[in-house]
């Protein structure tokens, strides 16, 4: 009977199997068994750091844990005793963001990267000596913060570093162990593997223009030639190191190299997501999947292999159809409905009947949630169980479940729920093109996204399919009223005349200065009272009636115009060292289609390693044919807006669970295959950033803003289970709702801090004012 409690089987049965049969994967299955996950609790706190712990990593044997902190110390911990073995004063002048054990060095060589732009390697066998003696290698070639290090299993000679200077560098310890600083006139390090200084994209079909500040990278443990990077746009990129150009220096900027695959959920691949970027990317243990953690978004799972049955590749044209789906409506309505068909017959009709009966019970639970207008989350989870947990259920039941889940998503209205509802409606309409319920759900989803014209077409399609359907008639009337209201508001605004701002071509109104950008006004152009921008005031902002947004664009040039730059040949070297850095800022009312002002600030840099002149645009046809791999699972509930080092990790050797930190001081565990939230644990007083599971045991290490590292293991304590989700408190829905409100809060002016940091002036002890490199994580 106990085996019925756990979907992954009875532990006693596993142990019996291990004694009777030789199976190499038994320990893998036991490591993160669901019974262990249920009992995962705080076992120990490791205390020694004097600042936020920004990075933790296990060695390959799981006997040691390494950590790096704001206190610039690298600490080495014993897994067996849970005690500090060594503490190295790294010599870094800024926060440490990444640490790694270098493979095949008997765990004696470790690497660290920090906000001071440096990569350092230390020999732990000499930890009793001073820092200078411990230092085995010292690389200063990056010009901005180093956010991630990567190593290749079995390779003790090379360390890779990803930096916000938009380069990924390959440090070969056999060739060199030191280099001069980035600003040095002698800086000629030819170690740039990826030059993405003009690699960021606004959408899949748009040309790469801006600098892609790298936040994360990973190397596949099963296919080490595959390299995954993520940064300041919505796209993770997969590269084959064997196909990349020879290493280059920062003095010569090349066009972004072609990647094997882009990874991005289709609904995030358009132009309209300011501030969206990746904070962490990771390969699964078997190298077949990748995990992406987005700032201001959720966690997503993708397949690496585009020919995998669950992998969906799309082009920019496909993405346009997703956001303007009327063409899809015409396409599917020309097809006949799909009939029920089970490709793989079940061994017995009784087994099939039992599964379908259980599915119908779950659908009844979801219908009840929708009817009562409560517990939408659990109704959605019931639908997820039907769609993911019972194999082939037939098209009729699948259609019913998709329509129901779409309706529940629209009622719940969490971040991007409308987009998820559109996905379900697409699938439902493909099964039955005349489905009134699917067409009306699609209309409601598009209406929530402000796409009134498209919503009307789907509503009319529903009305045409069922002329006597009152819901369809009511939806058409609802959309008409919304369109009339929007048109009336636009007319009133045009009649009254909005506040005037000075543009590049001149005009009346007061000039918008950088002070107005760095200190927002309650009503720019109407009052002169300025309020400082602060993270603490975001949720309490007074922006209710008229919200403002800023659009920014940075570029680097030597004074030539754009037309001349486009005519340059690929790989042309910049001849000028006096480079102009331009920040273009557009200020407009939220949801306005017109830009009210454009303020341009230009600074000049003579640094030899600054971003050279932009590369020529890629061929338009090539961009249109570029493809990305879409999501196959989404994980929701946490909040990621405060830090850009927040991880999402595969737990265990089989990666059956997903773990991620959160800005509410908790960390979340989901079941990988279904996306079901399994457990929520309090792991920090403010923010959990790092989640790393032990290589072999059911033990997880976490860290964040606190000065300590938390060790989690299965304990005998009975967990608190609230509606199937284990938590240390009984308010799990309140926790998730609060996180979703924070993710969806768009009232703050959305200017990425990194875009403005070189323009922010700070007062130093000597009384001078000058730009200051921020050290926030």
C-alpha cells in the first residue's frame, strides 16, 4: 500500500531490486526520491562569511563545497563535518559572483570571478600562506563584472569566464597565467571566444545591435563542445565550440558568431519586454534539456535537440502569428475536427477506462474551481495532471481540458497567464476548429493583452460557429464597448493635448535632463518636484493615473554616421580610440504608441578595450530564417526581480526536480515533468540566490543575502502539507500571489541600472563627483 503514496515507487522495492539485480541507475532514482523531497528540511547553517554569499559549488566527488561572498573571501567547507576547512582572502576588490573547482586537480585548484572584473585561481595546497602565494593565475582582461565561470569535465587546463562586457573568454592555463588590466595600453589578450558586443536582439527577427551583457554560461557535461550563454536579452544561445572562430582580442570587434540554437519562450520573443533578461542558464545532467531563469519572469524548460518530439522550433514569422493570430484562425478552420485516436493501444480496456474515469474526476474538480471563482491554482493543477500524468487520453478529453485550463488561467491572471491561455486555445482549436469555447477563450485572452481587433475576429468566429450562443454575442458586445472606450480616451487625449516635451527637432516645453531620468517627477512637464528613484518605493509608488516608461538604447561609435557603418566590411577594425558612448532615452506615457521625448547623452571614452564601432547588419533573409526553440514546461510561484545572479537548477543526478531561489527569502521545488510546485522552504532573511544539489546525496545547499549557507537534507520531521504543497507555513497561495504581484508591478520607471551606472555621479571622500561602478549584485 505504501507504494501508492509515491508516484516514483516504494524505496523498499528499490533496495530489494538493488540486491537482486545489478542496475547502475538505482542510486540515481533513490537520490531525489519523492519521499526524501517531502522531508527536506534545514539541517545546518554554515557560518563564516561576513557578507552576502553569492556563489556556491560542489566538487565532483561531493566531499567539498566552495563559496564566494561580498566579503571577498573564498571559503572551503567539508561536506562530511559541515565545517570550514579554509578561508582565502582572495584579493578581489569587489563582490565575488562565481567560484569553481578546476577538474582533475585533486580539488586543489579553484577559480573565482568578481565585480572587480578579475578572474583569479588559487592553489588550496598553499592556503596557509598569504594571498599572493596562493594565487596561481590572475586575469584582468575583462572590462566589466565577471558573472559566471565554467569548466569542462576532465579538463584541468581551461577556465571560461562570462562578463557583462559582452565577452566570454577562454583562459588556457598552459599558455598564460596572467594578463594586464583591460584599460592598459598593452592589453592584447587573444582569449575572446565569444564577442557579443553587438549581439543583443530585441526580437528573433531583429538584427543584433546592442551589447549583450553576459550573466550566465554553462558547458554540457555529456557533450563538452556545447556552450550555453544567457544575458541581457530574452534569448539563451547554444554554441558549438568546434565551429567558432579562433580566439580574438578586444581591439577587434567581430560580428556575433552564428549559434546552433536560440532558446526563448515564443511569447517573450517580441519587442515589448523592457528589462527582461536571463539571470541563469543550465544544462540538465544528461545534456538533453536546458533551464532558463528570467528576471521579471518565470523559469522555463527547453529541449536541446530540435528534432525531439517535444521540441518546437519557431521562426520570427511564427512568433508574429502568435501575437497576431487571425491567420491561424483561417488556417485551422479550413481543417476538419480531429477524431479520438489512441496510437498505442492500452493493454486492457479496463485499464483505459480507469484512467479516463480518473481524468474526468480531475476535470470536475477544475470545473468546480472555475464555477465557484476560487482556488484557480488548484483547478489548473488538476488540468495539468490530466494533460501530463495520464498518457494518451484522447482528443475529446484533451480538448475539454485545454479549454478549461485556458479559462482558469484567464481568471487567475498571473504573469503571462493570458499567453499560456492562448497556447491552450491554439491546441484546442486545432482539435476542433468550430469549438465555441476555445474561440471565446482566445478572444478573452487577446482582449486582456489589448489586441482588440484580433479578439473581435475570434469572437465573431465563435458567433458564426454557434449563432444562438449567448456567450458569443456577449463577448462581441464586450469587445465593441472596450474598443469604443479606447477610441474615446484617445480622442479626449488628442483634444486636450498632452504635455509637451522637447524632441531632437526642437519644440516647446522644458528640456528633460539626466536629473529627470535619474530622479523621476510625479508629472513631468507639470510639476518640478523630483523624487529619487529607489527600489524600496516601487510598490508604494503614487503612479496610478498616468504611468511613465523609459526606453533606452546605447550605442558606441567614433563619430561616423549609420550609413557609413553599414557599408563597412565585416570584421573591419576601428581606427579611432576616441569612442563616443551614447545613451538614448525615450520617455512616454504607459501604453502610448507615440514617443514624447528623446534625450541623448554622450560621453567619450579613450579606453583601448571599449566597445569598438558596431558591426554591419546581418542579411535580412538570414535573420528571418533564424529559429528558436520554444518552452516545453513553465515553473511559476517564485519572484525574480531583485538580483541578476538568481539560479534555477536541476536537482539530483537525473534532474527530476527543479529548484530556484526567490526574492521573498524562500526557495521553490517543482516536479520537472509536470511543472507542479512540490515544496516551498524559507532559506534566507531576504533573497535566496543560489540553489545547488549534492552530486550524489539528497542534500541541497542554498545561499543568498544572509552571511550563511543553508544545508537541507531529509529529516524525520513531518512536513506541513497545504493542498498538496509542502511548506513551512500554511499560506502558500498568499506567498505565490504576493510574488506574482511583484512580478507584474510595472509602475516603476523601467530603466536597467546598468544602462545608467556610468552616468550616475557619486560624491567621494575627497569631495569630488565622478562616475562610480556600482557593486550591487
